[in-house]
């Protein structure tokens, strides 16, 4: 079966936002087929990847230096998994993560890596046999909001 490349990126507009389980739902007039999109994601801050979504979402866009991950996962969880920050659930490690503030606050601290939006990017292929079919990109939910290309 031939596959057609299709790139997907989601720019999440909060540092603590999470990309949740995603899938492509294909219904070519027959039974509905699903293509899970759990593995193979990369994540990077828009401050370090300033290209526009139209460019980041093109096939074969270079993501060297981006953090590999699976979804669902918050930006902080991605960074902890990639050893950028220590486990925030151990001791007082949470206080050592940039942007941490004691008490209630509504505005992200200046200099926090979570102040800028973050890109979640996945490149995947769908079968060419579905040409002319209805294809739906289904997210089980996104925390807060996202731009999807």
C-alpha cells in the first residue's frame, strides 16, 4: 500500500498545555479505520523555533534539537523526561524549575521557559488508498487551546 506524507504540528499556547491522545480517523465509505498518533512527537519552545506554523508543518522540516516525546504529556513532563529539569515531585525540586513562584499567581514570571508557546510536532503518513475519503484529525482534548497546522 502506498502512503502519502502528511505533516502535523500543533502549537500549544500555554507552557503547561498538554497534547492529548490524537488519531486520524479514516472513513472511506467502509468501516472506520484509526491511525493512532501517540508516539514520535517532538517538542520545542517557539522562542527557540521561531519559524511560522506554515513552515514548521511542512514535510521533512528539521527538528534537530527538539525534545522527543509521546502524548499526552505536558511541556514540563517532556522536559523532565529529557533530563532538562529534575523530577518536580521529589523533595523541593519544583522550586528549582524556572518560572516557579510561591503562592497564587496569574502571570507567568519573566524569563520563564514556559512563558512562550511551545510546538508539538508529528509527521506521519496516511494510506494513499483513502484518496477522496473523509479524514478527521481527532484530539481527545487539548488543555486550554492550540493552533493546529
